[in-house]
């Protein structure tokens, strides 16, 4: 039993899969950049100067477009949709991930779509996190679950930082000792169904510490319970005053 517990304790904390991360980023995104041979267009679903439009993804089909349509520019347009996942809190290096969706935008007359929408034949998605790129196909993307906290994550993290900053200090008790750098600031970076991530910032570098929930969150209402469970564990740990410096 003791050996099994040590193995479980040393196991990497659970995290969303690449497909789950992409779905969650797409769900929470307020804007995107559409890149074609003709240039770049900023598209937003917020009120403002950006174009408001929805893109519907479809499996890529093996079809031949007639020469006249292609010559007239009425055929599919190769395009890439770019999304940037930015941390809602003022951490160092706020870009958490980038998502690229590659495929072909279809002319509206060739595919039924609601007004103000375009259809896109999907080729693949790419998730870029810290320079590590992972390619995800349509089947994996469609079968992945969207994180239940995706659309409310920004509000939860800013609320935690603005109104309960003491909680961050308490959660630091759950972080393993760091001997390679002096931590001068800690901020909440991300939260998902599996846990919460803190960014520990030193003078010239930073490191992320992931604190897994005892049980994954199934809906938004359970998030508070999971955080309280972490805090309960933290209160039974001795404070580590060395984690934060006054200078």
C-alpha cells in the first residue's frame, strides 16, 4: 500500500488533453484572425470595430471545383484561423497558448449556412504551448469535451486575485520547495476541471506550479468546493515564508 501511495503521489498531475485545450480556447475566444492569400482579417464577436462572424467547421471532402469557378474566385479559399489564449491576470508572459485551424472557406452559395456565417472544410488544428506544437485532427477535436470552466475562467481568476489574494498565499503551501530561484510574486495563471495553476515569478524567470483538485470538476458549481478542498489541505501545511520575498 505504501509503495502504491508513493507512486500515486509522484504521478504527473492530470491536465486537459491537447484536443480539450483547443475546444476550450475556441469556446472562450472573443476574437480570431482569418488568414488567406489576400491578407489578414480580424474577426470579433464583441461589439467594436471588428467584423462579427461565425465559422462552422465541416470534414474536408474530396471534391473537384470546376475551372470556371476557380478562375472567378468562387471556389474554396485556403485559410487559417488563428486564436490566442491570453491569461486574464497580469502575469509575466501572458500568452498561454495559440491555436491554428487550417482548412478551406467555402463560398456561401455552395454550402447552406446561417446569415453572418461561413462554413469551413477543416484540415487540422495545431496547439502551440510554449513552443511545443501538437497537431489534432477533426475526430479528436469533435470527440473532446469542452472544459466546464472555459467560459467563466477569466472571471474566476480575476475575482480570486482582486478579492481573495490571500488565498494565493495559502495555496503556495502546497507547492514543493523551489531551490533554483527566488520567487518574488505568485499569481493565478489558469484553472480548469483538473486543477489550478500558479505562476511563480522570480527576478529574471518564472515557473508554473500545478495544483490538482482531489476530483475533477463536472460543472461550474463544483469549482468552489474543489478550491476549498485545496485550501483545507493547505491550512494543515506549515507556511513557507521563503517562497515570497519583500524585495
